[in-house]
C-alpha cells in the first residue's frame, strides 16, 4: 500500500507511514473507498463488450477475406476494441448514475 501523502511504500501492519507520519487509518479509509460498485461496472461491461465485439463484429462490420497465417488478425482486434469502448463508456455512465456518490441532504 502507498501513502497518499508522500507515496512511500508501507506495509499493511504499519501503524503509520515511517516517512511522513500519516496514520494508517487514513490510508485504509482511502483504499476502501476506491473499490466500490461504481468502479466495477465499467470494467465488467468493457470486458463483456470486448467478447461481444469479437463474436458479433464480423457479422456487423464484415469479416476479413483471409485470416492471417501467423500473428494477429487486426480486424478482429479492432472489433474487440470497438465493442470494449462502446460498452465501457456505457458502463461508466451507468455506474456513475446508479452507484455514484450521493450528496448528503
């Protein structure tokens, strides 16, 4: 884990950062707030979009006439990238709308 103040590497068992003296409680609270559902939704939908792009991309955008004998099929990689970008952007919007931080009333 890294200290948010001085970016020094600290162990989880340290009571405070030995470089700047920041208590580990503050670091643990900052680390716990980073991994909520709003940050997971875009990642999951982006991976799902990559898989859908690999499968549905050739049917929608056309397939390559002859796949390469060696190396990467760049048209297939482009299909995966387009699917990932579209679904990842959709997931970012939906994650912020559904799971984003709420303002206290």
